[in-house]
């Protein structure tokens, strides 16, 4: 049964990734007129149009362009003249670094706050945690980021306000540059993860098996962490998958605010310069990441809720 489930999910994931590539290719083909002529501007030079057609792979038949996308060959950037794959690889490092640090801190912070609130349900700690998480979650991301810069960079002068002047491969050597971006990236996911963990833990604590564990004389700490928390982990795992997808694909605001040279900045620059090959490559990357991360989340949920094995 487990092997069949994995086979179905892997086939579904492969079909979804293929559908993403087909959609990106179809949208590119649907561009009005000749994309190379449109990008060349008014009174285009024939040599410029020919170079653009080559960069966009428009000089190839449609099926060859589709096969190139499936192979990960996105052509050459119109802005820099470098291969799109090289552009994406360079920009991926800062975004992946931010995502890794954020996820590493998110799990203990979000789960810890959620368990603490559940253990003190209705008490002062629960009320304070609920009020703070709701307030932070409701704050607009850009406004919260600007507030962090104003307080900790401009007024207190504790941290650099942006990453201007730092190369992408120097960010880890200057961790102070990452403090404000990581704090902003953590703000909303910690709030939502803590509330999911709190709700799941409270539901688990009200279940019959927890009541039986108490009758057997198990300690409250063991009941919370050994019996209640694992049953609250399934929705938390799904939330972590959505967060990982957002961290890799949706950090445009954070990277723009703190001038970080990641995927979000690359996407904004590509749109501003009408760099279609880069936009196309990023669209395929983001879609592939979303499918892969959600597949991992499904596997984690299945692992954390073994009772669904029989139902499968």
C-alpha cells in the first residue's frame, strides 16, 4: 500500500511539473506578435532582432523549445547576456540561505510558543502569546520591515539597514546583515505556526487517549510532548511546506526592502527589463519547488498520521 501511494504521488508530482512547464511555454507562445520585434523597441535593427530571436529560442520549432524547457535550458538573459541557468544559480544562494536560517529558527520558535500557549490555556501566557501573534500577523509586511529598519538600524544603530555593498557570497560572513531580513521573514510564519500548534495540541489534550494516559499516571510533560504534540504535527508540517515554498518563491518584498540579491530581486529586475528568458526560467523553478515541497509535506503528514495507512 505504501509503495503504491508513493508511486501515485511521484507520478502526480511529475505530471504537475510537466503541466507547469507546458503552461509557461504556452504563455510565452501566446505573447502578441513577434516577441523579439516587440523587445527590440521602435525601428528595431535586424541584427538585434535576430539576436533576440536566438536568445528566446524563437528560431527553433515549438517542440524543440518545449523540450529545451523540460531539460532546464532557458536560453540566455537579454539583460546580462549570461545563461539563464547561471543567473538563477547565482541568485538562488542568498534566497536559499535566508530560507534555511528562517526554517531552522521557525520550528523551535513556532512549536515552542504553541505548546507553551496550550499548556497555559486561558492563562496569562496564553493571552499574551495570542495577542502578540495576532498583532504581528495583522501588520503589513512592508510596514513591519520599515519599522525594524527605523528602530534597530537608524535609531539604535545596532544593525545595517540593507545589504548594499555586500556580495552574495559574503552574506554568511556578515551575519548582522541577515538579522533584520530573517526577523521579518520569521514574523508571520511563527505566528501562524504557533497558533496551529496550540490548536492541535489543545484538541489532542482533550482526546480519550490523553485522558487514559493521565489515568495511567504519566507526567504532564510526557503527555504533552510524547502524545499530544505528534498529533498536532500534521497541520504544522503542511504549514511548513507552504512556508518553505513562500520563502523560496515569494520573498520579493523582503529582498527589495533590504537590497538582497536573491531570486526576488532577480525577478523584479527581469520584469523591469522585459527579460523574458529569466522570467520564464524563474516561473518553471517556482512551480517545480512548489510541487516538490508539497509532495514532501504530503509524505510528512502521512508519516505523522499512520492511521491513514489503513484508509488508503
